[in-house]
């Protein structure tokens, strides 16, 4: 993308706020974790924000992948034996199809490593874009991923999927369900 990074990676920064002596506060890069290659530059119409089709209109909506940064939220869980962070971002999973790239990072306060990662993109077969996700992890290690779904025949909706801690690594095989199916298209900014 346009930010000049030499590789696809997640970077970790440590912030220390010294409220007594603000000049002693620090913000330092601690880790750069290479990830499997991905494409966040979705082909949009007219600008980097008019990307995803909607039913009944030529107005397209943003999938927020062009920003090349994780979406809401970076969720933390301390299991006692290890710490985990989970997050996601919107990507172009296949030509013209948006998907959700997700990560689990372990040992963020030590030698951070990407424990598992993947791209959730059923749109490759059904033509429905999945983007703008939010991921969380339960105390059992199970994960949930909520996201927006939209296409030229599917109004912008909120759907979810998940994985059990016992599922094969780097997979989200638990199927999809709807939280709210949309009933209209956005036609203005």
C-alpha cells in the first residue's frame, strides 16, 4: 500500500506515560511480526472509499481496508499460562471480494509471536463481502468474529462466526449466523 512498509507485518509499540515528569514518557517500537501476505488495497470506484456494492443503488460503501490497520478492537486475554491478543482487518481476499484477515498474537509482553492467522472470506464462493470486523476471545480460548456483510444483492448486515479452541489452527469453521439483516442501502455520505 501507500505507506511504504517493506513487508506485510504487525508492529507493536510500548507506551509508558510518566505523569510526574511527562518528558520521561516513551513510545517505542518493540516488535515487527511478519504475517502471511495480504492485499488491503480494494479496487474502489472514484476514491479509496467507494468499494462495496449495495442493492438498488450505484452508491458504494467503504470497507476500511485502505487504512491498512487493525479494526476495532485489539482484545486481550490472560490465560495464566500465556497471554493472547486477537484482532482483525479488512482485506481484499480475492480480486474484487472483501474478507476479514484475523490474528492471534501470543506473549505480547515478551517475545511476541503470531500463534495463528487466517482470512475469513466465504465471499470468494458466494459473492458477499465480509469486512469491518470485531474479534473477541472467551476464557475457554473460543473466538467470535462479528463483521459487516454486503453485496449487490445483500443489504449491509451484521453477521458473525467463530472458532472453538479445539478447532484446527488458523481456521474459523463454526459457520455463519446473522445478528441483523439489513433492509436498505446507504445512498449518501
